[in-house]
C-alpha cells in the first residue's frame, strides 16, 4: 500500500484501488458536516500521514478495525480517533479497516465534540477520551447495522442529537472563520477585528477559545491547505507560492515546516494514492 500523505479524507481510496467508499446521499442534517464510509476490500492495509487541514476529522472504527497512531505522544492503539486541525506529526496504520469518517468544520466540531477546540490542538486522540462510553456504543451500533446508508443515517442522527444540546458558536467568531476560508487565508487581522467591532485583543481571545487557533494561525492553516493540495497535484513550488499568496518560496517553506514538518519539496513528492 502506498502512503496517503495529505489528511484523512484525501487520497485515492476508491473502488479502483480496493477501497469501498460510501457517501451520505443528500449530505448531513448538520451544516459543516461531511460523512463517508470506508472499507478496505482488498485488505491492502492503511498507512497514512496526517497533515494540518481546516477541519477536525473523526474516525469511528467498525468491527475488528484496529488503528495504530504514532505521534508526539508515542505509539497508541485506537479503534476510534479524533484528529485536530493541527495534529502535529502523526502517522496512522491499520489492517482490514472499516470505518465511518466524519469531517467537521470548526463550527460543527464546537457543537458536537463537547470539548473546547483548543484542548485538541496538536493531537490525534481517542474518541473515547471525549465521548466516553458513548463512542464505543456508537461503534457497536454501526457495526451491527446492515448497510452503509443505515450507518451514515445513524451517525447523522447521533451528531444531530449532540449538536441540539450544545451552545452556539459566537456569530462574530463564525463570521471571521468564514471570511478566512473564503479568502483562502489572505486576510489582515485588523480588518477581521474591525468587521465585528472588536479590538484585536478581544478577537484573539474569543476566536482562540472557540476555534482553537489564533486568527493569524487559522489564516496560515487555510493558506497552507490550499498550497498543500496544489503541490500534491503537481504544481511547481514557485507557482504555488505565488498563487496562494506567499511572499516568496522561502515564506512557503517556513510555513510548511512550521505547520507540517515537511518542506514544500517533500510535500510535492508525496504520493496521495492508495492501493
């Protein structure tokens, strides 16, 4: 199996390389939630490096699925996991993987995870650490369900129930995040603060508490995400740096090392297919 390098939901896991993929018809009931089911039909195994991305990823293992996570905290066996937007250097391996994967925007993650997002910073952690026995019971219910459509509907209902009891993210914070994403990270923090009538200090505090990153770090992450996608799609480093708003190639190099621990050249060489 080739290594999937660019995040849990990227890469070539599809019918052409031995992975069965099931998407939720009609999407999720919750805004900012995307779900899919994955099964390793060819028993090729999973070997994945996790890079920063502007989403929190939840993986719920089914049946006999066992995952091994190597990261800043050492080697940890897991069945279910949560990868933060900035997970630190982490590698995930598994055999005969069958799982439901949920991609959450920060706003959705704030609603369903039940933990302040800054507590997840720099980690890939077990879902049981956040949800307790609920995580195990959800996995058991999904494993006992007969079809992907039923599994994804059950996951959607579970998340919707959690979100109904959660506090709403501040509309100002949500709007600032949406602006950062829409402008691909090419923003001025002073302009963001002015857009919601806050001081820079207040924006820094409220945004960090609810998103888990400072506004500057969030913009850096979103910009890097676009650059990483372009590099692994074959773009030249110089062209990607220019297109993504970096001052020069050195600027892209510094951000790539700071966020992912890889140089742009290493990112460009990564194989994001599987099988």
